[in-house]
């Protein structure tokens, strides 16, 4: 499946030109999509084990991958973490969720809490929301001055360039849904008492600012998209399709690391001899 | 399946009386075992979602669960994390692996690095090795004085009692294998270049001290088993059976939390009305 159509192009971004639903580029139904995901899962498991192995043997020199997930409420960030990152070995996964900053966090630069939770060598990290909130909600709700928001685009680019220089591949995903889809999903949450904990009345306040958020996203994507830290706008109206696309994006980043199995630092024949000659209970 | 036969009894522990292989108490083969695990996985997903939901709504008052995994090399600690904790939503899982302590860690009390990695409210944590290494390898290889090792049993009990008082349920698992099984598994690692990274010549040095390690385990289990932080000795010769037993132990801890879905802090009807009356693109 060709994912390049979801990749943001340099220059101004128009989100209305990006689909929010359907399964563009995939020739199959939901069942076929789940089969395709299972195949990607197998490759992900192999690639991630190589990454973990490299982390064990190369230590701080081992690379890592960070996937940033952004999107409006109900766009499926949590579901994507569960269904895509749940395919990986939890030993090599680092999940970070970013809610409203605490007083301690507010006392620091906006990147402070983010820098503390980036994936370590050999890890795959995922951000459920991220430092992008600091140029999205911060802009829409004037939580920071226009000058400060302006400064942050550059600070984000510098921060991500530093991560990349340190061996972290970065891919950024906007889960794109329509306001109608959000309405349906919010109503479904309200209808199901086991989903009430996911709902907040503030979600409806934010929804009233839909156009402002879309504009803030367009500006953020334009200002922070780069060859080394690209943005993808993924149609997220269909959950199985969203999972498949994000899993493939993650797989492509892991593939790009071109990971080999670490070479043995010992002679296997000698160790085999030691082992067979030994009687531990003698 | 009745797991009580694996539970350590108060008093002296004799590991030779605990099976290392087979599928005691389970009436079925490997395929049936995998089906049984799938059923446990469904219940785990529901229970864990309640725990995550409770964490979101109750904050620091939310409970948590910690599963401590110990066992000789190749006993399957890593595989258990992958296959059992891989069943959970990664957003609510915290995995900590403990290797040989770093110089920074050695400069602190042995519990320092452990206390920093316990699961937070609403999380399920798993330790791949743990503070028990500080009374196992430390005892066998005299990495600490006998007096210090002696002190540590009490310190561990106090530490775990504190965790429990803070709302963390603790269950401790020894993955029990025979020396013959270990030999087979080490040979398999040596035969497979994609497994070389899991092997270290030091594994064979440790294996020469098999009886000393078993004795150190027996003492540790006797000294640190309690009603509130029990030890289970799980036959780990068969991987599918090991996964099934550990998954059930985890499920039982989650069940014991008796978690309800958090009550809504809003009136669903009112929010439904707000949502349907709103036109975000008006």
C-alpha cells in the first residue's frame, strides 16, 4: 500500500483536501484489512526484536523510533496505541500520554516534560498527544502569547532535529476525522456507561472551536513538517483502516533502520563444549 | 484451574517438591491451552480497561498491580512479558527490567532503583528480575556481606508492605525449570544466530552454581512469602502452560480489585442535548 499520498507536502496545508474516511489505496474490505494488519504485525515483531537486540548489545548507540499521534477528541489515538502498539513486545515500548500540564510542568519550558519521555535506545515510543498541543490548544485558547506560540514552532523543529541526530527516527500522524464522525462517537460514549470515563463536557466546548483547531493544525503541519520528521494525515473514520495505515508507517520506520542481528561476542562452539561438559548438579 | 497448588506455604520451602514441567491441573493439550489463554485475555482486557478508567478518574487513589517475575536464565521471563503482558493495553502497562546495577544504582540502597519503577495508579507493572536479585545473586556470589543480605529480607518485606498499603497488589512468580531444560534452551540459543544476543558466557558460570541458586531461592521465598505478597512457583518447562498460569494469576489480582466503571460527573442527557444543538461549523 502506497502511503505517500498521506504525507504532507512542503508548503501550506489544506486539511479539507485530505480524506477523513474510506480506505483509499487499499483494495479490500474490513476482513481483508485485518488480515493485512496481521501480516504487518508479524513483520513488526521481527523488526522490533532486532531493535531490542540492538539496544541490548549497542547500548546508548542503539537507534529508536518515535511515533507522535495527534487528533481531535475521539479521533482514535487511544485505540491506535492499543491496537498497533499492542502488537509489539511491551519490553521495548514506551507510551507517553500528555494531558493538561501540571503546575510543576507549567513551571518549565513546554518541552521539558516531553524530553523526559522520549524512547530510549532500542525502544519504540508513542506519544498520545504531544508537544504539539502547545501550538494547538495553546493557540486556539490563547494559553500562550502569540509570540510564544511563534517561538515554539522553531523550538519543536530544533528539538526534533536533535532527537533525530541522536538516533531517533520520528514520524508524526494526524488522525483525521470529520465533525460528523466526532458527533457520532461522542454520542456513542454518552450512550454507554462503560465509556463515560472517556467523556468530558469540555470535549463539546472544544468541538465548538472545530474550525480554529483545523486551522491551528494546518499551521503546525506547515511549520513543522520536514524530510526527517514528516507529518502524515491519516483518514481515521474507519478504525481498521487507521490501524493498518499507522502500523505500516511504523513498520516503514523500523525497516529504514536496516537492523541486523548483533554479532556474537563469543565462540558458539566453545560455549557449546563448555555447556555439554558441565554437570551443574555434580 | 486451581492455582493454589503453586502457592508457597508458610515455612521452609523445598523447590524439589515443585514440578518444573507438565501442565498440572489443566485438562487439555497445547491447543486447548491457547484457547484457554484467549479466554483469559478477553477478561484481562475488560479488567484492565476498568483499572485504566479508575486511574483516570480517581487519580492517585487508584489501585495498581505488580507482578514480579524471577527465574534462572532461560526460564522464560522475557517470553512471559511478551505473551502475557502483550495481551494488555500498553497504555496501562509498565515493564521494568533489572540487569546488573549501574555505578549510580550501586551508590544507593538496593531498593532505590526498584522504588522508581513501581506501577503508578491505574497501571499494571511487571518486573523482569527485581529486588530479589539482591538476595539471590548477591547471596550466591557474595556481592554483599551476609549481614547485609540478612537485612535485605526484612527491608523487602517492609517495602512490599508499604506498596500494598499504598494500593498496589503484589504477586510474585518463580518460573521453575530443571537444569536439563535449561541446557536444552541454552543449546538452542547457541544454535541460532538470531538468539545469540540473548546468550552470555556468564550464563554457564551461573549454571555451575545451580544448587546454590536453588537454595538461595528457597530461603528468599521462605523469608518473603506473605498473605499480602505471596510467591507462586510455576512449572515453566512448557511455555504455553506457563503463559496460561501467569495470565490467570494476573487476572485473579485484577479481579480482586473489584473494579467498577467510574460514575459520570455529568448528566449524559444534558450533554447529549448540548451536542445535538451545536453546529461546530456554523
